[in-house]
C-alpha cells in the first residue's frame, strides 16, 4: 500500500512539474499551440525596432530574426533549378565553400514541356530537399512569367506561353518544395516578361490580359499551391513598382486571393518608404543605400523599410497596425519553416535526385522532326559519328544570371554520346565558340572561328551521321537574366555552319539546347530536329537515352516557335509593344499571346504550342462529353480513346481546348483547358477522361471587374497540339 502511495505521489508531482514547466514555456515556443497562437504571442513580445528589423535584409540573402527571443533569421537562396552556391554576406560574390555543389535540375521550360504535373511534384520535392539540407528557409523560385516574346532573356526559367499549363505545373512544384519546410517563392509578380529595362519599364496592359494571361499561374500558386512567399518584380505596372503596388499586392494578392504569406522584393526592387510600407511589401531585399547605386557600410539600416520606416511609425504617420501585419506574415513564414515542428531534414545530391533530374529531362525533350525515322540511332548502327557544336561540351548550368549553379556534376552531351555509342566511333569538332559567360557583358571568344568552322566541315564530311549540338547558351544577350536577345536567329554563325555541313553530309540531327524559340532557315534541309532545353546535371545521359531510343521522347512545346520574329504578337506592333520606349510599354497584342495570336491571325508557326513527336504514333478517338447542356457551376466530363498505333511503348500529352464561337467580346480561337500525359504500350488503347469546370471557360469582364461565363454554345476540341485539333464537340452553357 505504502509503495502505491509513494508512486502516486511521484506521479502527481511530475504532472504538477510538467504543468509548471509548460506554463513557464512561452506560447510561441510551445509546439502544442496553434500557429496563429504562436505568432500572436511572439508579436506581443516584440519591440517596435524588432518588428521593423524583420522587414528588411541584414545581408545579401538573409533577413533578421529576433535574437532576444530565440526567433531565427530567414535565409534565402536562388534558384528555380537548383540551390545556388553560398553567396557573400555583402556582395554578389561566391563565398567559395566546398560543401555547396548541388544537383542541377532541368530548367523550368523543360519541366513545362513534360506536361506532367506528377513529375513537377517530384522536381519540387527533390529541389526542396536540397534547399532544406543547405539550411535555406526560402527557395527563390519558381518563376512563372508568361512567354510573351522569344526575345526575353529569362524565358528559359519559366513555364511557357499558356496560363493553364503554367498553373497546372507550378502548383505541384510548390507543394513539393514546401513539404520540406522550405518556402517556395513564386516570381516575379508580375509582368516581368522581358529583361530590357526590367528595373523600371512601366507595363500598360488591359485588365483582361492581366487576369486571363499574366496572373493565373500566380493565382494558382497562391490559392492551390498555398505558396508561402511571393517575389515582387522589378518593373512597374500602371505607374507603380510591382514590389510595392497597391493593385497587385493589397487588392489582388492579399485581399482577392487571401494570401497569408510574405511578399519579398526582387533584389533592389524597393524605391520608396511610404509605398513599401502601405502597398503590401513585407521584406525588402537587395536595395542599395537610399536607392542609389553605391553601397555604403551601413546599407541595411538605410533601407526604405529600416530607419526611414521606423521614423514614420514613431511620428504616427504610419499606424503600427501596418507594421504588425508585416511582422505577422514574416513570423508565420518562420513558424512554417525554421521553427516548424517535425520539419524534415532534407537531402543533398543523391541517386534519387539524379533520377528525378534525368526523368524530367527525358520527359521534357521534344522531338520536332524525324524524317525517314532517322531517329532513334541504336548503338552499332554507325561507326563514324561526328559531333559538332559548342553545346556538346559547354557547361550550361553556369551563367544565365541568378539561376546559375555550382554543380556536383554535369554530364555533357558529348560524354553521353561517347558512353552510348563508343568514344572510338565519335569525332568531335566544336564548329564555333562563344566566349565565357559573364553577367551583363559579352566577352568574345579568343578562338579562331574560321578554323573551328572549317574543321567542323571536314569532320562532318568523313562521318556517316552528324549530331549538331547547338542552340543558345547562358551568355549575356542569350538565355540570360539582365538582357534580352538581339536576334531571333541562332547566334555564333550556327545557321551558316549547319547549311555548310549539309553540303557535305545530308544525315544531320540538329539538337538545340535553349530556353527560347529560334529561327530555323535549315528546317526543311535537316532530317531530324530535337529541342533539348537546359537539362542540368544529367544532360548527356537524358539526351542520349532519347537519341538512342532507350527512352521514347514525349515532350511537347510549352511555347510556339514562330517562323519569323514579326509573326509573334508582341513583336508585330513595333517598339511601343516591345521592348517599349524605355519608359512605357504597351501590351498591344492584349490577350492574344502565343498560339492565341497565331490562331486568330491565321499565321502558321514553325512548330505550334503543345507540339512534339514520338518514336511511335497515336490515334485519337472522337471527343465526347457526358451531356450536352451545363450550368456554370457544373463540371464537364470529356472522354475519348487514344491508341498507340506504333511498335514501341510511348506517352502522349493529350490536350483539350475550349472555344466560344459567338462571344460578345473578342476571345482567342481556342484556349487550353485540360491536358493529360497518357502512357500506352505498343498497340494499347485507353479511354482518356478529363474534367473541365464550366466556369473556367469564362472571360474577365472589365466592366464587371470579374469573370463572366456567357450562356450559349461552346466547342471542346481534343488535340495533339495547338496546330493539330483531332475532333470537336459542341456543348451549351445554360
Ligand atoms: C535577381 C532576380 C531574382 C533573384 C534575385 C536574387 O535580380 O531577378 O529572380 O531571385 O535577384 O538573386
């Protein structure tokens, strides 16, 4: 009995102690409390200075925590394709660590080309693990700015020309990243569709184009992806910088879309204290002292949201409630990331990450032309193989601006080809050279271009097959941040080189590594063309797996390839429409971006949006719907058969477009409203079933300032691409 009493006494004592300890622990540190309870408690303990400190950088890539309360600082890192090497405290320079060489995943244009949301989730999960392992709280990506013109230097970082494709692909990426307790940071919000004058160009765009084309991917990122942070863009919208833009941030993002996360500037995107305070900015990063271009020793305290902000709070010009809203959002991000309970620990450069990088690359590569089935080329078929082009050996993970990477490894196309076909059977000749990649400046190559050119012709003459591995690269004025392209043609004399090679060898497979469309004057003269993107660390393995038939290509273009630049909407109105007059720019093509333009103007692109071949063939059955009449709140069930009519297994990204033939306003001929990647064995048939919410066929009514679905006839079309409609079905909206 005695023993029992003693045990009971101990038990009661320990419970009492536990309760006391629990009472002693502040709420914000108590994992049993809700996120909002912890945020409010932390906020209530902070001074004015500590709250203001949260709202601006303390270094190049970090912002303050609250040291006194043990609330950690926020560490951020680029970028969308891999975790950038550690950058200096106070400059853009690299620190030079030896433990920060990462996995380079394919650029997001390649991810979009997979038309595979599941793969996007795997991508986000893998890159999120690397960001977590590198102790980053915000990964500065993904970028979802719409592909408006092939001249934009940063298209390679984004998800193409169609808002629906971009929306479907960005959501799983964000969910993948954030399941690691790392915040994704969808960027650049919004209308950052070029690099020319990006720091200030004032975009004038209609409400319809804004809501129907440029915002949907951001809206999906927030409402479906539940993204925890958004990066404002450098440019202006209707006269206000987007990093502190009342319409974009207060009205659309934080009110209409209910965004509860943090808005950070692009680096140096803040320009005014009052606007930054009142127009929805939460954390100011990357500014220079007082917005000038010279950095002073105490840059960070001079930030717009630092001392000047504190002064306006202290003199009552700005109510503390404005500051508290920012601090709450920042604390919420902290409790979601570096103070999150059960946050996973991440992983860095492992087999699974290589596998993910390779699968995205393999599924994103687009076969554009394959006459006489010259591809795939199985090992042993040829004994004298020429490989021509600088992109066969050049690193394409370096350069390009903030998405540059220091990688653990990068398999080049040449290495991949040598592994697959035997180094002894391959002769490599660079053909041209472009000089080292440097930010903001073009450094010409020191090599003799004539010698390279002539050697490549000789090498091609003696070969049975030529792999031309060219395209753009990450140099300034190519696929690179900070500048736009100067020409729509391939650079470094490649068009001429391809044409001269064809004179000595007809068997030329052109492989383009790029994140943008290019002119193809040789398109009718080469038997095969492969669009192979920036594929990252696994480039050579993925590309050769496709060229050799180990993998059957299934990628489809996330943007159209116009035959000539002037065929493109934004480039057909003169300078005011692109790149602007250096102050203002007018999006004169309005909602008719990409295939929406080519359809309406009846211009045939070289290769249409959504186009991609396979080593097999597919037959589409007639599209059908579950009924004829729908109310706006109903879901339309679409179905059709798809048959693999070829001899090898393959996958096909089927697309469904919606049209409203008799709308009361101008509408695109058709718009993508559903897609699915269907895997079929040789000879196999599947019934494809897709859903379209009737309300998603609405247009944005500028008078209503809301979406409007008119009654009447709509047409749904199944298609292999925007240029290959297979069948149509009419429905009525009642
Ligand atoms: C750059 C880019 C942005 C990047 C940031 C930090 O200027 O515009 O995408 O995340 O600054 O490097």
